[in-house]
C-alpha cells in the first residue's frame, strides 16, 4: 500500500518558495551582469586606460613647510577635498615626506608631495632631493605670516634649488589673520595683498610681510598671501586669496600641466555649488580620459572603450555614494540619456574622416558627454527617490553637456597644440 506523501509544514513551504525565488534572482543577476550592464572591467579596457593615463599631464606640486603652516588647507582649497579625506590619503614615500593623489592614486589628476619636519635640526633634504627633484614641476613653500624662525628652512630650500636651478618656486604666506589687530573681525575685500603696495593694508601687517619676503629674496620672487580658515573661525570667506593662489600656480607650471590645473579650477568652482563630495575629481578624470580615447583618428574604433570608461566612472561614483551600480539604476540613467547619445557619438566619429578637425570635435564631445553623465548621476543620487523622473534628469543632462563643452573646448584645443 502506498503511503500518503507527507504534507509540508508552512515553514518548509516558505523555504522552497524562497529557494525558487533565490535561484530566479541569481539567474536574473547573471543575465543582468553578463548582457545588460556594459563591461567596465576587462583586460583590453585596463590596457587602454593605462595607455591613456600615461598621456594625461599630471602636475606634481612639492609642498614645503613646517607642520601647521597650512599645507593641508592649500590642498583642500585647490581640490575641494575635505580634510579627513586628505589626511587619510597621504602615503609615506621618504623618511620625512609623503604623497597625496587627487582624486586618488588610480585616477590621479594632481600629485602633491608633502615634506614634514621642516625647521627641525634632524631634517636632511638629501633624501627628498633624490626622490623629488626630477619629478616635481614646481615648489610651493608654505610659511605662516608671523613666523620668522626660518633659518633652517631657508638653508634646506637653498640646497634644493642648487640641485635644480630652474624649478619654479612660489612662497605662500599663510595665516594672515594672526597678524590682525584684536578689533578686526574680517578681511579686506577684495584681496589686496598681491604686491603689498595698496594703501589700505595696515602698516604693521605690511612691514611684517615685507620683512618676511626679504628673508626669501634668494629663494623666490613669487609670493601669495592667503588665509585659509574654517567656518567656525568667523570670517565671511574661508578661502581668502585661494583664487590668486590658483592663478599663480597656473602661471608658474609648465604649459601642458597648467591645462589640467586650470580645468580643475573651473570644474571644482561650479561643482562645489551643487554637490559636497569628492566625485568631481573622478568625473573630471574619466571625462579627460574619454576625450583622449576619442581623439584617436580611427572612426568607430573607440565606441566600446568609451562605453567601458563611462561605466567605470559610474561604478566609482556609486561607490562614493554607497550604492552599488545595479541594473535598475543603470536602466534609469540610460533611459534619461536615450539611444540618441550613441547616434550623436557615431556622427562625431564620422567627422574623423576630415583631417585635422574630426578628432578634436570627437574628443570634446566624448569628454562633455562623459562629464554630463557623471554630473547627472550625482544629481540622481542627490534627489529624493520620488523626484528621480526622466524629464528632470534629461533636462539636467542637456544643461551639463552645454556647460562641459566650454570646459573641454579650450583643453583639447590646447592639448592639440602641444
């Protein structure tokens, strides 16, 4: 006699259903990862990225100053990165020095060399000279405006300059507010300290700054006065003199490296009005990378690589926001841009048949659309879920493409002239 098949307990039934759903979910994830999401991590893409990265003119800035002189504040003002991010990003490279890459070592646009121990009797610049003298494009000396105990520092600087006489040197006189009288509550606007010949500069401050510059007369003729403070310090502008610092660095950097730095200034200024995170460095890196890839004068050869680069950027942004890039998010962003993107990029690829014109146009367009995609992705994450509508995102994307064309037109036209 056949025994009745034992009935399932409710809990067992749920387990079987969940098991089926789990397998269905695994199958869906497999299909999504294999076929629906573009590939962002393969050997061909990695090789191409490494090749393009070597062509990006990354400026290397050697920061030289005592502890608490304001070097971290300068990096923050120049890049927009926050203090915690900068502090965690330093990597030791010599006994007295460390490196900081912006936005990170993999996607770097600027490299900062930070020398510590300046002013201490134990500091010997020999190791740093050996490690940095051939790779640094300029030397930025950071000194508190009120500091006159500088003999040891100037002696070390003299050794560095003797090793590389043509290295540009900029002296940054920081912590200006420490020279203010007690009753002064804010800075003088606009910034008036460039040449120290403005009659509005208080006499005591002027004498102090001039006297300090006299100590550096054998080191440099280039000086900038800044006061980079925190909001809680009570000044109406936390980055007083940062724009002038930007301009001076750009003027002193070799031309090709100046382009990257100027690009960072323009993008950072606009980006910080919208988003308060470190995404923009990665967006700028991948935009420039896309443009350099698209500049290859072979029509249609680079479209798959551009797709991989852009998805790699989206993965980086997703990681910053703590939201892994899945099919749902990718589908929403793809629907925002539409298939017209590929058609337009294909049209730019056809222009490569025109000698001397098409490659630059393709580079500008690829960089602009990659930048707009990254900005739209940040905008997507900044909106409440119920406001992430396609028309809103699509309009934002279009605006960013137009803005980015102005950024990258100058960059790639100058890049071509090199």
